[in-house]
C-alpha cells in the first residue's frame, strides 16, 4: 500500500495538472465563440434596425452647403426613431445589387436622400423590388418631383416620411431591363408605333417627337396633361417636328397637331437609331418596347401630393 499511494497521488497530480493546463485553452475557446456570436448579433442589429430602414445618400450631399441640413435631418430621424443603415452612393454603385443585398438582411424600407436625379438613378434599377421607397429631397434645385409627391424640401420632409402615407404608383418598363417613373421622350425621328397590339401609327416620311407621361407632363401640350399615375396605363403624345411635302399638301397648313392615346404596351421602331431620354438618362436605341408594369411602386408621399 505504501508503494502504491505515491504512484496514485502522482497520477492524480498529473491528471489535475493536465486539467488545469487545458482549462485556459477551453476558456479562451469559449470566450472567442461568445465574442464572435455577440459581434455577429450586434452586426445584425446594425444592419437591420428596429424599423429596417436603409438610407441611400447622393454623393453631392458631401458638399459644404448641404452638410448642416443632413445633420439636422439625421437628428430628426433619431427623434422619430426611424434611423437605419446609411450608404453613400458613388459613381460606380449598382443600386439594385446594393438594395437586394440589404433586403436579405431584413431591410423593407429604402429612403433615397438627394434630388430628382438621385431618385431616377435608383428607381430605374430597383422599382420592381418588394420594398417601400421614401424620398428626402435636399436642395432647391432639381426637386420638382418632390412637389408632385407632396414632399417638403430639406428637414421638413422627415415628418412626411415618419407619417408613412404610402401610395402605389405606376411605372414603365423599357426593353424589359430598366424602368422609368416620370417620363420618356424621343426628340424627333421617323418611327412606327404599335399600340397594345391592336393598331399601328405609321407617319410615313414625317419626323415626330414622342413623349410618354406619367409623373411629369410632356414637353409639349403640358397644359392638357392630366396626372393619373395610378390608373394602370400611360399616355403617349406625338406631334410632327418636320412636315413632309405630302403632309403639307394634304393638310394645307403648317400648324402642328398633337395626338394622344392611352396604352399598356407600346412598341416604337425606326429604320435608324433613335435617341431616348427616360427620367433624365439618354440612350441610343434601335427599337423601344414600353409596357406599364403590372406591379406598382410603393412610395411614401406627403399630404400635398398632386394625384
């Protein structure tokens, strides 16, 4: 017995020693896992705030004249508890990829902070996504759409966002790959127009300027334009820019006559490349297919909206 005890004690001490040596490693591993889990949890909270808001800032807001306004807006957003993740847009930012990524983390409200150009840039790529869009217009220039949507300029727009009056608005799809909300305009071209696969307008040798209006009036006949961006259709306006000899002989006058008709699907074709201006963005197209989306854009508006 006297011989075995020291051996047993030695074994126990050895086992205890190994246990003690292992404990710091185990504790360190456990702490690392806890810290990692907490960091992931906090990151998730930061990415998906209480109201799941994402704010997209235009790059021009970095300029000094707008910094104080942005600061006031951010304070007021905190007062209304509708703060969220802020992303500042760059020239190469793809708005669709960005918004889709944030949607995977629970974002349901995308607030565009800037002007008409900012709104158009983002919505031409994201209008069909299942989120509610808000708009905080900043600056006196290029904010005509804010007036139509009934939104005040600068910090007062936060109240409209917080009130969360949402309307569903029509938007157009161009060649099945991008969208427009306000208008589409073709300055002048010899074209053929097929409407809703039911009838075709072929002006012959005359050049026509064409406008499709939704939230903004056409550049001609604007006084006759009726704002109806929720009726599931749009209106196309066209008038001759140059009268051909045959047209002059038949009509016997130089005055321009504007035609208008509603549509849900429109196909404009031409023998030559035509210039297309949609929500401020210019492209060159051989043909333009336009359809009114069956889905609607969900947009926060103000009390003074004009539709």
